C-alpha cells in the first residue's frame, strides 16, 4: 500500500514539474505582462490597414 502511495506522489510531482516547465521555461521573471503604455500604432504591425487597391 505504501509503495502505491509513493508512486502516486512521484507521478503527481512529475505532473507539477511538467506544468511548471511548460509555463515558465525561457521567460525572465515568470509570466509576461501586458504593456499598456505603448500606443497601438507604434507596435509596427499592419493590423487594420487595407491593402492597396489595384
């Protein structure tokens, strides 16, 4: 019985490790925050613009 509980605990720890790794690996200081200070036009994207008519 104790071996089954130990195995279940190990499986839970592996699951938590996988979730933590996929959420935070490669990010400085954890989660990314939205920058509300930047204006929409200054981001360098072409969203909302129409293509030139031929």
